[in-house]
């Protein structure tokens, strides 16, 4: 049964959410705003979708792909052991935080960097949280740019090549002028010390 909304903006967002959800379920690619920058997304558990994303985005295989999760419980379903220091950081860090991990489980090898790592983030954006929650699986967040120096902070800065190359372009936050920025990135050393890779 479909929920009826009285507020027009809610109806638009619900329609937008549903379209993105259907695209992910079919193994397609979406262009969407995250809590950091505009990104290309797909089902992180779908090998074909991930490979298609890598081809379309021209992403360097030496880099780990970032994965967005809606909850700590969802992260734990794909990680053998989430160190308490990392869990605390994910929950309480004010800025968007990405954590580099080695060899998580239940994920396609095409997600891993050449060093066998992936990057995970507990997403803070409400639209992304709801999308991932309804989808039930983590979603890839690959930078919507092939130029390392170019950060697609707003929809207006996304190349038309990427807009045409995906299966669905999310309408949420397209009119925003304020730009986002990359997340803080950390990893845990062999001595369980935090190493900041990007601040």
C-alpha cells in the first residue's frame, strides 16, 4: 500500500527515493548527493553493477571504493570485527568520516583496492540514510569526476558525461549552491592507533 503525503515536497522526495531504489534493485547506476559530494552509486553487493560503475567512472583500481551504510548494525554484517575505537569514531564524529578496512566479507572483490581495502562510511545525510535503509544493502559512493583535482561539490559541477552515463539522476539537492567536501579518512594501525589519511 502506497503512503499518501499531504506536503508536496514530501511527495516529490518520496517519488525521487522510489525511482532511485528501483534503479538500484535492477543493478543500475544512480547519480546522487551524499553527505559529502555528488557521487555515482550502485548496489555494493552486485558484482556486475560495481564493474559497470568502475568502467563508467574510469575509477583507478588502486583506490578503494567508498561504501555507504545506514547503521552500525549494517556495517557489522559486512565486517568480521569492528574495533571499538572505530565504532566510537563512526558514531560520534561530527564531520563525515570514512574508515579504511581490509578484506570485509560478503562483498565483491571488484570493490577492493589493489591492496585489498575498502572504505566505509556511516552516512549522515537523511535522504541517503532512508535510501540505504529501504534498499537493505550498502551503496557505493564513487566520486562523480574522472579528474582527481575536481571535486563535484554541487550538482552544477558534475560533468554532463556522468549525468548521461547513469540510469537515474537523483533530484534531491540539485538546486543547492553550497558545495560539499570530502570526508575525513582514517585507518587503524597494527598497534590499534588511529592514522589520519585525509583530514
